[in-house]
């Protein structure tokens, strides 16, 4: 099983504490790691390696460097495709002047999946093929598509693909974070909003911080992870429903047709 990490914030923030805990999970998921963040808000900087994150000097360096409003990260335990750079998550594609990123946890049946029309996989994974299908569907909406239509299209495609296997994923255009739990394993989130007064400890190692010292007074952040990373009250995702996060908070809206 792979694991996912996501972040949405109302301003560029560091990930030193939370991502430190996530990188430790490369002890179990040793077939690769990767991270995408957006230094300028729309161009994706993707760094990944087909080796354990806990042994990576680059991953150790990045925890002190990353600052972004949106982050997606992944540690891999291979099920489809070899242990190569091209098969390591996240994957990135450009659409209408923005760079989208995607990471997946689970296994789909590639032979039963729709064939992408415009975007094509570079590697061999079911995950990258699914991303190409999702990007094709968004591209069909056309430039300037409504955010609600984009979310509806992602959710409908996710429901279609989840019939072919396990399909938990994170996806972003650098502004909005989309997250879907198909029912496989788990997916959780926690919202950190002011006032930041609590002390928080990691679950994977003996390390604690005071959020009042770590966070700016007006900072709002949502973290998403396969398994809770800290001792905070994480919320389990609803099964087979797309959740959308923007500027650090869940976006609550009705995506039903005709609404």
C-alpha cells in the first residue's frame, strides 16, 4: 500500500513538522517517494526518487525548503510498474496554463480503463494512466471551465474508475486540492485554524511542537494523509465522495446536476 500526503493553506507555508512525519513512512514504503509544490502558485516543482524517502538526502533537505499553498506527496510500495523514476508519484501535466499534479494509492485494472485521448502515460503505472484519463475529461470542459464543473467531472470520473479497483488520490492545479477516498485503506484530514494554542506530537516518532510558535496568527491549513500523522483529531473521509480544499479550508458546495 502506498501513502498520500496533502496540504492546502491560505498562504505559502512550510511543511517541516508534518512532512517530517510523513517521510518517516518510507521505512515501510521503500519503492520511491515524491513531492510537488508550487513556488509561484501555478508552476509545479516536482522532485521524486525511486528509493526510500528515509534514506534520501534530498527529502531531508526539502523539509526545510518547501513553502507553498498546496503540496502533494507520496511514498510508494509498488504494485504496477517497475521501481523507476517514471513510475514514481506524483505525476504532472500542463492544462490551460497551469500545471496539475496527481498521486494515487491503490491498484486499478489497466486493461479495463478507458484509453486516454490527449494525455499519454510516460511510465507503466495504472496510476499515471488514471491521471491522464482525468486530465482528458477536464480538458474536454474547455478553457475557463467553472470550478464546480471541474469538481463534478473529477468526482464522476473517480467514481467510474473506482469500479475497477482501489482509487484513493490527491490532485491539484496549484490553487485547489482535490481528494478522493474510494473505501480502500483510509484517508483522513485535519484543519488547523487560529488561535493556534495546542502542542502537537507526531505519531511516527517522539517529536513535538507548539503550534503557536510554528504558525502565523492568521494561518489556516488543512492536512490530508492516508493515516493520521499527529495526535490531533483527524477526520475520516466520506467513502466515494470528492472533497475539495482551497485556501486551507474544505469547500462546501452542491455539485449535483442542475444545482
